[in-house]
């Protein structure tokens, strides 16, 4: 079972050659040309049921890691002893996280799990944008619920990787000072409708809305310069090069996507892939 996946990487050949409504190649080349800076892609996939009320597009995101005044490790801990990389078990063996440190530099970290014993990350984090399984044993997925929580305690849980799933993932990503970010493209499709009359699929849908929040600014829906995205029926939607807003990074700056509504209170499951373009020092 999958609930989503993320990758934080440099642009690959697929990113560069795909243009028009199904690609971000021209955007990446324009950024290279204008800013002469490094470019990264935050490639996020989320499978989730449309919520009853407006909510962040996320899966397994118990709480966002909103940062600390002093950077710190985070701990990984499972509810099952089989999620062990120290004495390799059949479940989860290691996790991978990505975010940035107190120097506002992007970091990734992979560290071993040890079953029901908490293990601290190698890196210290100012912000943590996501966590996923890195290596697993013969079962192929976590055997128990895996939590990522504050160092040396479980008072605050930042992320949860449910048993049998790949990742704890959110469409909300923090962007540090010295960097910019924008939504490059979005692919979205209804993949399941939980009601008896499948013919009603053509009447089902949901609305997604991009949101940016600048440092120390009020929560800002971009209803004027960014379009809302209406996904309707069984056909996939791929929105490329339609998000012109650029986010300036900062301590509280983030970019993300929210579910706004769904049709007729039906339980619709959607698959979404978002590619954020990030550039800076």
C-alpha cells in the first residue's frame, strides 16, 4: 500500500526535456539563465481522500516540524520491534528526512531505526519537510507505526509513517532565507470514488488551491495571481507552467497546496504529483 513519496534532487533529464503543459524544462532553463544559481526539485506524490473540510494536502503528517530556536536532532521510533536496522529486521530498517539546518542550508539525512527504541538523527534540523522509508527488510514496508518526534522525548510527534506505507508526507514545504521557490507543475487524478454508483464519477470532483506564506506575513491565499485547480471526473489533469508566483524564502516562509472542497460529500481519493522548483545559494 502506498500513501505517497517524495524526493529532493537536482533536475534530471525528464525535467529538462518536458515542456508545454506537461513539463518544467523551460522554467528551469529560465531560472538558470536569470539567477545563475543552483536549482533543486522537490518531487512530491500524495495519495489521499479528499477531506470533509478545507485542509492541507498531506498524508501521515501528524504535525509539521515548525522549527526550533536552536537546531536539534529528531528521533525515530516504531511500535514494532521488527522495524530494526541495528540488528536487521524484516520491516523498516532506516528512514530518510529532508529540510534545512540553522545555517539555512539544505540537508538530507538517513539513519537506522531500532525497533521500539528511539534513535536520534545524525543531522540537526531547523526545519524538517518530510520523512520516508529508506531501506526495508523482506516485508517491504514498516511492520508498525513509525513516529518521528522531538529529540529525547515523544511529547510532540512531527510525522508518522503508518504500518505498510511508504512515507509521511505533506505538500507544505518550508523554504529558507536565500532561496526562492515556485510550483512548477501539478498532476492530479481521481482514482477511487467510495459509493455504489460508479456512473456518478463524472459528477465527482474536488478543488485544490495553492498557498504561499511569506516570512512574518499573514496567511495568504493567492486567489488573484494563482488559479484554483478543479479536478473533475475520471480524466487526469496536468497543470504545467500555470503557477507564476515566486516565494521568497524566510524563517516562516512556506509553499503548499490545500484541498478546498469536494463534491456532494462523497469519499473521493485522489493521486497528486507536485514538482516544486527551488533555487538559491
